[in-house]
C-alpha cells in the first residue's frame, strides 16, 4: 500500500468521518481535514490548501457546493493535481437520466483533468439526512413538510458511500470509473416518515408543500434564502422521480447488497437520535 497520506476532506461530515474510519481500519495513513478539527481546511481560504495537500497521494473530495462557490472547489482540484496528487475520489450527485448533476459538472470536469486516477461517486440522497442533517429537526418536530410530492428516492446509506470510497482510494480497478450509489429500493418521503415512526415510536408525518410555501417556511425557520431555494430545487427532482432509479454499483464494487433504508432506520432509532 502506498504510504503517502490520504487527505479526507469534510473529516467531521457524514461521509468524511466514515471514510477516515474505514481507511484507518485498513491501516492506511489518513489526514482528516475540516474547518474546525484535525488538519484545518476551508475552501474559502486558499492558505489552508497547501498544508492539507502536503505529501498527499490521494484525496477524498467533498465539494459541499450548496454552501461553497464551485469555482473554489474547481481551483482546489487543480491545485491538488499540481501538488502531485495522483488519485482523487469525488463525492458528486446524481443528475437526471444517469448524467452528472448540473451543479456538479464543473467539479467533475476539473477532477478528470487534475488527477491521472480519478473516481466519481454520484450518490443518491443520504439516508443519514434524517438523523444527522437538515431533516433531523423536522423529524423531531413530528412533521416533514417538503415540496417532494409523492416522488421516490433511492436513499443511500452513508456507510455504503464510505465503503466504496475507501475501496476506490486504496484499491485497483476504479480509476476512470463513475459509480452511481443508491440504496436497494426507492421510497417516497411519506414511506420514509412511516418507517421512522414505526422504528422510533414517535409519530412523524409527511406533508407535501408547494415550492413557494416551503421556501417561505424554511426562511422563517432561519435558513438563508439561497439554501432554501437550493433544497427546493433538489426536492423538485425528487418529485419528478429523478432519483428513483436503483443502481447496482454498490454491490458491484463491494460484493454485497447496499443497506436498505429500513436497516438504517432501525440502527438510527437504536442510537437514540430521535429520542431527543
């Protein structure tokens, strides 16, 4: 195994901390980076890029483009290539019809051009959004009020993303590959709420909203307008069933089936995260 450090961006995030843990279990040298712990890294502060990249042979790249100018992410990917990084595994997002999400296309292009060994992970919506991100407060409040209609999404477990990323960062046969990462089935938000209710013992209902009502609600809850509109755009894709197709790439890479949403819900409920 190459002993050059593997830089893991978003080291405290849903996938980053899991990727770092998987790599440590494999005995790989890990440099976890974030804005607040470990190696300091901030897309908006290029002064942090050099120390994070020093000596790194591979990078797990999390764009976080809902909150960061994609131009900064593109510039960082190019800087990584100039610094000698040979392998970049990019966490991207699915677009409609099997292509890249439009917001991710510039970053995907930059990664392809920057590193001789690149792998792109186009992930479905994370199951963990319900327990570790912006959907947790609505779950705790008992109502998921979203502009997703009755559309379905093939929610993917963050642990499966981490396992695929670790394989691509350390193994052979993944260079130049684009993997579409999904769970084993597509579910509506109404079905997701029902499963959470059953496992947690608390009532969680789903209320479909139109776009304007959601943006207004999110703004009143303190979300910046741009973020509220971005989430509404993503929900619109769900409403159109753009995220419903199920891929077999998790199983192809790992040799096992992806975790189901029901399995995720049972584990999350057992952790007590929904008992607050």
